[in-house]
C-alpha cells in the first residue's frame, strides 16, 4: 500500500509539472554586453536543477576525498578491534581448555588492541604461570599496571599466582597494595589468608580467620585447623621466653583458650618452663568446658612436687572426676600416676590396674605397664616389675 501511494503521488507531481510547464510562458534573459542569452523559464529551472545536482555531487566527492584518511584509519581500527576481540575469545577458550601455549599466543595478539591490552596481559600471565614460566608471568603482570580500572584484578591475579607458585613474599606485597586500595571483599581475604599461611605469619592468619568466621566465609573445620596451626606455632616459637608465653596466652580469646588442642599446647609450654600451677589452671578450665583425654594426660604431666598441697589437690580433683567417669582409662592412668608420685602405693596400684583393664589404646596400655613396673621396683618386687616391663615392651612393638 505504501508503494502504491508513493507511485500515485509521483505521477500526480509529474502531471502537475507537465501542465504547469505547458502554460508557463515566462522567459529568462542574461545580459553580458555584447552578449544576450534568452532562455525559457522551464528550461532555466531544469538547467538550474542540473547545475545544483552537479555541484552537490562535486562538493560531496571532495568532502568524501578529504575524509578518506579518517575513514581508512577508522576501518583499520575497527578491523584491529574485531581481530583483537576474536583473539581475546580464542585466548579465554584456550585457557579454559588447558592449552596454555595457545592461550598466551592468542592473548599476545589480543594485546595489540589498546582496549584489550591490560586484560589480555592478565590472561597471558595466567597461561605463562601454568606453563611454569614465572619470569614471563611477571612481565605480563607488569604490562597490566597501566590500566587503573584493572588494578584490583591485577593484584588478585598476582596474589593467587604467587601463592600457587610458593612465593609468599610476592603474594604479601600484592596483599599490602590491595589493602592500601581499600579492597576488602571475601575472595581477597581468602587469598590474603593463604598468603599469610604460606609465609607463616600466624598473628595475621588468626586475624583473617576471625574476619572470615564473622562473615561465615570459611568452613568451620578449616577455621579450627588454621587456629590450631597458628596457636601451635605461636606457643612453640615462644617456648624459650616465659613472658612471651604469657603474652600469647593473654592474647588468645577465651573461647579458643578452652579448646582442648590449644589448652594442651599451652600447658606443655608452661610445663617446659616449670609453671605447673599455671598449666594446671589452663587444663582445669578447659576440662570444665569439654572433657578430652588429651587434657587429662596433660593434667597428669602438670603434677606438683612430691608431698606438696598442689599434688594432693590434684589427686582429690581426679578422684572427683573418677566418680562420674568410672570407666575412663586415661583418667585412671593419670590418677594412678599422681598417686605413684605421692607414694600412695595401694591407690596407685589399684588405679593403674583399673586403667589397664579398661584401656583400648596401645599407648595407654604401654604407659600403664610402665608405671606398674616402676611401682613394683619401688616396692622391691623385681619379678612383678620385670613382667610389667616385658608387657610394656610387647605393647610398644605391637
């Protein structure tokens, strides 16, 4: 319908012009002495239209010729961008497929486009890292520094690749730069945690674990294991200094201090410095929160001096616990060991034999036989002592 209407209008216009031209008797005269040119008005109108069309075409051709360099440059730029985008897609595809050599080559082609230069450098850095080329990886990462909008992406990539390449110092440098920029998202904290773990920077590991715990961004089992590793290192590395051990213990949150693993490590460090009273206090608080056999054994190793009121108090405390846990072999062994230290021979023998009868672990059996052998030696009973030593040796072998 639209075409039909256009044809009708065109024909109507043509008819109108033909009729108008037929009854138009006007003339146009040009004087240029001594010349005179007479033209009909209709011919003049047609001639003027032709001249306008010719001039318009010439001027348009001149303008198009002047814009030709810009058009050629734009065409080349668009072609380069198309090729760069195609190379970028090829690089990503090859990276995900595990063809890292092809990915790096494609990223190199994509970097010829200024818009893709920084991002393709990050892709090439990942590919070079996967091929075990840290020098090339670092070169590619340096090429991505010129793009401010990709700063976070570059630093996250640098941290991740440095951690994977067992280069904690480089990872920590990138973490510092990332922290200076104010970035605090979850994945950045996780990478910072890994970097500090590799660098054995345990105070910072503890800080990051607490941050991730608050955001529920770390598995509880992993959080517990990292805390244990951190506390073990802190308490072990500070074992040469009594005040350092106390400062570390004071810095540990109460909930963590009551965990069996932490309490055991703390008690061992305190016992190593002869701080048995403080060690017993740590273990007793942890046992009040949660019963654990490791704590019971450590409690026995924190015994006071023979004949001291502290040792007698320990024995009384263990006897109270034994009333509610009559089948606990580790508790019976600890109680028997304390009684042996206090030279309460009858009680010691009874509790040690009780521990031996209820024990299910080889270590408990071996320790019970050893203590019974020592008891019989003290009582001048060499035959019974020799038998228990033999049983202790058999338990050790088995």
